[in-house]
């Protein structure tokens, strides 16, 4: 197999951001909230934020490269050992989320962000989690095992650290996450035909996975 998993460096982040945008080009929800596409200013903010996060020892940014194609980035992921959140932290995170997307259609996105933050708080509470923050595969490399390589690294780390895993999934990644042992604990669905006639239901699913022996050691 020509794929290798490597740590992501700061100079890789612009390519990873472009890859992530390309991986969501067919996503109907993205078309609704960003009808004219993602602006360069938004891309620049994303790159700057992710480059800063690479210096955080609790963030693990990874890339999969195609060694048969000049080490072209085929996929990338970010796993994070989250901070324990107080009630004040959750309130701040909710406010920050609602101000993080100035280019988006906030009349629509705001509804999603509020639901997302409220369910995160319900599931995650005040515990530290091993969270898959982002996972993306370039369309030409999808269904070739790239996503599974990134997931296997993360689940191996989950078992090593003995902390619970957390993911928010859409339709695109849902099956992959179930395959790697995550189980659905919460979800919310919305009918996209409210904004794009002919489109169906869009789901956000909250999944968790406990490391082996976690329940016994926590009792």
C-alpha cells in the first residue's frame, strides 16, 4: 500500500485545509450555509488556528501521504485530549461558536451550532475526552482505507490513554466510526428541503467509545 501515516507539521496545514474543503464539496449542508463557497479570509483563519493548535501537546494532527505520488496528502485528521469544561467554559464555547463563522448564513447555521453545543455539553459534561475534531479524505482517495488508517491510530491511542472517545458525525463519516467501535448516544436531524428543495434529512450524530476496562476501573 502506498500510504503512510505521518505527523502533520505547520507547513502542511494550508494543504490540509484545502483538502478538508474539497472533501465537503458534495455536502448539501455546506452548500446551504456557504452558498458562495468559503472565502479566503475564512481559509486563512482556519489555517492560523490549526497551526497554533499544533503547538498544543494535547492536539495530535496527522496526515496520510501517497508515497507513489510525491507524498501527496490523501487525508488528514486531528485528535484532541480535551480539557475538562466547567459550566463557565461551556457558556464561553457556545458564544465563541456562534461568532466563529462570519461568512456563513447564520440564520441557518446558528440553529445548528446551538444544538451542537448543547448536546456536546450534555454528553461530555465536565470530563476529559479523546475527541476526533476533524477527519477528511481527498475525494480521489476515498474508500481506499485512508480514513481507517487515521481511525486506527486514534483508537489505539484511546486504548493506550484509557480515556473515553467522542465524535460528532455526519452521514459522510457515520459508517466509518461505527466500524471502529463508536456507538451512537445522541442525534438530531433536520430537513434540508426547508432551504434546498429535493434534499433530504441531514443528521448530526454524537458517538462515544469506551476503552477496554474503563467501566470497571471507574466503578
